[in-house]
C-alpha cells in the first residue's frame, strides 16, 4: 500500500495599512461660535497652535501630544489632567465623519453644541482604536483660554498629609482645572521632593490670587515656572525603561490612598 502524501496549501493574503495622515485640512472654524471641524490627520500640535491664536482650546492634554494626530487622540480617547474640569473627548466632540469597512462615509452629530437628534454614533468611535471604523473628520466645541493660569505645587512629607490637603480642596469652593498627586519617585523626575500635590488653576487675576492665598494655608507652596499641565510621564517612562509597560488604574477618589500605597511596594 503506497504512502499517502497530504499537501497543505496556505494562502497569505496581502496586508494593507490605512492612514489618515494626508487629511490635514481645517474644514470649518467659527471662533465666535466656539466650534471647529478638522480632518483626522491634522497634527495635534498644529491644531492647538491654531486655536491658541484666538485664545481658544480643546483641553484634552493627550499623551504624545507632540506627535499625535487629531484622529489618533480621539480614537484612543486620550486625555490628561484637565479632564477633571473640562471632561474627556466625549464631552468636547460634537460631530464626526467616519468611514465604515464597506467604504461608506457616515456623518454623526453636527456643528452645534446641543445636538440631540437620534443616537450619536460618533461616541462609539471615541476610544475604539479604529476597530469599528476609520475616523475622517472631527467637530469640536471649543473652550476659551483663561485670562491667567498658574500651576501650584504643594509639598508634603507623607502620603496622609497630601491626601488630607486634597480632601480639603475638594470640599472647598475651589474648582481647579487639574488636581494631581505625585509620589516621591514621580516628583524626583521633575526635580521635586516628597509627595507633591499639583493644582492647576485658571481665571482672572483675582481668582488665581485667591487660589494662592488659600493653598498657602494647606502646606509648603511653590508656583511652577509654567502654567501648562504636568510633564508627560508616559513617554519618559517608556524611553528610559527597557521592556516597560504602562497600565491605567481606575479607582474612586477615596481609594487613591490604597493605590498609592500599593505602588510604593512595587
């Protein structure tokens, strides 16, 4: 009986990459209406620079802002410290155009801040990492830049003292744009020591001065040289640690103490 030979044929399909980096136009910009529509491939840095000319902003502060695109920021739902006051992409995006797998262009939302007609499919695209469709155009509602901004740094010797000061701020009438707690390891990266509570505040001169007065009563206070958000720790960590990984830990405010204590023993 002859030996049977089984032939296995594997077909390797070609791999295609779809990119939107060529889509960089501003389709509509109405500074007086605080709305803008841009294509998804527009660099985030160029986008923020354009808005700053009219003292306007989309305060998302995404990671890798220097190399990110508008579509990339929205597809990853990127945001930073100021989401405490202004919210995330789902709060700032009012419309979108995206391409389906069938090649159809679908429009969702519009160019008005209040748009409640039907299901906003664009919300599904935010944070989908491009798995549902390819984002082509994004419409934003804009925020005016504050007249003045400051970044206050409160330094503490212990975690308990830092948490206590944070709780007092949360229970007060102060509404900072961002409120971040750095452990000693993170503080050392930017040249600070101890536990650092970073408070970013904006408004007119009188409002910002009130922040300074009330924060001085909570601990040792310094004012940063820049009013911009904290440095991007993620790119620094990935660049300085071989085989590094960054994970997101979502917890309530009351659980922050436990999370920080856990990080201390890692």
